[in-house]
C-alpha cells in the first residue's frame, strides 16, 4: 500500500471513538442479533408445533419465514431515516423494539400472534443491521473499512455455529419460550453497551433531508453509481451460493454422505473455514487492496467449484475428497463479502445509511432467490448443486468485468 493510503488508514484508526477491538466486537454483536434470532430457536420448533397443535409438520417453519419476511423491505426505510436523524437514537429504538418483540413472542397465546411478533422483530432487526454497517462507514472508508468488516464477520461467524447449541441449553433449564427471551436479553445488553460507549457517528453536516424527493434522489445516487451498483449486484449473485449451501447442507451431509449424527460438526467445520478466511482478509487487505484480493479469490472460487465438479464425476461422491475441497471453496466468501461491501460503500459516505439499506436489501433478496433456485437443483447427488456454484461464480465475475470496464486487480 502506498504511503498516502497507509497514512490515511492510520489516521482513520486513530480517530476511532473506542479501541478497534471494541468496535469490531460491538458491531459484530449488533449484527449477530439477526443470526441469533434465526438459529437459536431451531431446537424448539417441534415443541412450538406441539404447543400450538399445528396440523402440518412444516408449519413451525413459519416462525423463521415470518422473521425473514419482516427483515427485508424495511431496510429501505431505515436507511434514509438514519441518514436524517443519526445512528444512535434510531439504534436505541430498534434494540428496544427488538427486545419487546422477543418478550411478546414468549407471551403469545396463539400461533398467529407469534408470527406477527416475529415479523415485527425482523423489521427492527433490519434497522439494527443497516445502522451497524453505517456506523462502520461513518468512521472508516476503503481498505480500513474492509479490514474492520472482515474482523466483524470473523466474530459474527461464531454465532450461527453456537446459536442452536445455546437454544438447546436454554431448553434444558427453561421452557421453549425462553429461546425468545434470550433474544430480548441480548438486545438489552447491546443497548446498555452502545448507550455507554458509542457516540453519535453521523456528523451534523452529513445529515440528509428526509422527504420523498431526497430519499428518491439518494437511492438514485446508489443505483447510478457504477461501482456501488456493480458490486451490489455481484455480491447478490455470488452469495446465492452461500444461501444455497445453508438450505441444502443437511441433505448433502445426511442424504449423500450419511452423516446424520455428526452433521452439526461438519457444518461447523465449513463455517470455521469461512471465519479463518475473514480473519486472513483482515490481515492482508490493507497491503494488497480490496480489488486485488476479491478479484483473485472470485477466480479461485470458480476454479475450486469446477474442481469439485470434476472430482465428483471422476472419483465419485467421497466425503474425504469433497469436504476439504468444499471448505476451500466456501472459505472464498470470507475474502469476498467484506471487500465487496467496502467497495460498494466507499463512494457513499454522506448517505451511508441509505447505501447500506439498498445494499443489504438488494444483495439479500437476490442471494436468497438464487440460493433457493440452486438448492432446488439438489436431486440426491451433489453435481447439479456444484454446477450452480460455477454458474453463480461466472455470473458474478461477468458483472465485475462490466463494472470495472474489463480491468481486474486494480489497486485504486
């Protein structure tokens, strides 16, 4: 990295309102409330079905889908609101509302009311996610932001691994309702932390008017900025592969490889490879740059996915061959997510909330849709699934080539 860039990143770190490690853990804890809300009650779904006497075996899954439905579109509202009124006040409202919704889930007397409470909880979780990314962009830009986001994701990845175990542990000492109660407690702990330690990060001169015209103009700026829109689309496409694995992972390890009893361990190993890659990215991104790393790793992702496919056809579906190759393939996400986010957000400093909202909404919506399509190709064998990885990788690379005018690995 050139000396001016190094000096700029060092100046950004010195200006942080708290130690870097505390900022990383704080932002990770805020973003983890989303993963916790999805994963912690997985062990309780059968108990929920019994409690409400649900007629169909899959109806308890609506507890998850109601939350996800609430999480999507409200981001588009929270973005402009936080750009107008600031980060900390709105974050307090979202955390309190998230906690109240968790308590409401504990106290509901009907399944319909539970779903409504979950939808509301998802709405305010989306606000927490938008503001968390906005805070990082307020304080940092460029490679320094990519480094912090990589560290955030390293910490964040612990939650999906541990959340189901936490839920099961809660149910050993308390009724299933307390899996929702834990969410309320977690939100309140975050509230106390940010109240004491987090200052308002949006500078007064960067506050944007809040009206329909200004909001439309801000979103137009996001979609009309070539780099922002391009990396938003590329992220949405490539992370469809991640969603596909989450959806099909149990079928892969239990139906294909017959690892019924040890599925959680295999899944944790894949997630651990992602965490290691995120941490590695945090150590090298300021030296090599976001473009060099993400473009190289995207090519590597495509190559590894192709190798996976070829070994399936030549060696067969052998766990000892598939698993290490797949862990390497999946680890690539750890060097794509933080860098794509930083590249997309860098030009949007004054409207970081709106940009974060648009990026989160678009990438999540596109990723979940494409992930559903790829996971749906699973037919008892892995080859169609891995071909989906290849297709998504090539599509994402094509978008980046268009965005960057045909040039990869630039250092700017």
